C-alpha cells in the first residue's frame, strides 16, 4: 500500500500514485481539489444543475478508470479538462437541445466597450449582449465553441489549451483566430447595434 499522509499540499503526482496503489482517500482528495473547477467548466455546457452534477460524476468515473493511462507529460488538470470537454461535447451531441450556458458578462474582445458606470442602460445592454453571445456560440461549430470557452472563459494559456485539445500551438492559434473571426462576423451581421464603435 502506498504510504502517504494526505494534505492539501500533497502533489497531484503523489496522489495519483496513491490512487493507483489502491488509496480511495487519495482519489477523494483529487476530486475535492478539482470538483469546483470541473463543475464551473461543465456549467458552461449545460443549464441544469443536476445534469451538470451527473456529467461531473461521469467525468470523475472516467478519470478513475483511465488514471493508469495518465502519462504525466502534461499537468493533471489539463488531462482532466480533456476528458471533461470530450464528455460534455459527447453529451451535447446526444442531447436534443444543443445549448451553451455562459453566465458571465461577455469578455470577448469584440464586446469590450467603454461605458459610463452611472448610465442606467448599461445593465440592460450587458444582459442583451450576454444573451446574444450565447446564441452566437450555440451556432458555432463545436471546435470553435470549445476553444473560445477554454481561452476566454476558463482563461487557459495557449500551452494548456494545446494539452487539453491534444493539438499543437499553431493549431490552437489559428483555430482561436478563426473562432473569434466567426464570432465577430456573426455579431456584426446579426446585431450591428451591439458592435462597439471604432474610435
């Protein structure tokens, strides 16, 4: 049995080794460490909390079953994200309603605008922009939707996205560029009134 005193400081590598040696407590520590981050990611793919919880359980079950295949060449959380993204997109592909939930204010470059915090219209505009953003992202191909989520909402670095999606940095850069372009084009075409005026 892997003798390890579990603490919040125990490294992922040591926890994984303990899990592979049969420690359920070590796996519980891994789950506790990443469950909030995982749930936040999954909540961007589905609206229903119970559905998110089911997906999270599914992800952690897959992680447990596949843990012996983790090579350690990337960070554990990027490997976890890869499983989560694949699980969520598979779920969406099977669902009758392919909707994406983005509850935060819009943070994409196209949506940046100067505004007066004292202007009473600002909250209404922000709410409208968030609704429009969800609609546009709903219609984007899965690969563009996912890369925007990972970069703009999860704020992963290009290297981390590369590890999650298992593609090289050049692919990440070009795909993100195309995703942003498609988003901008859709916003300018369908909602020109929301496009920031160019100074």
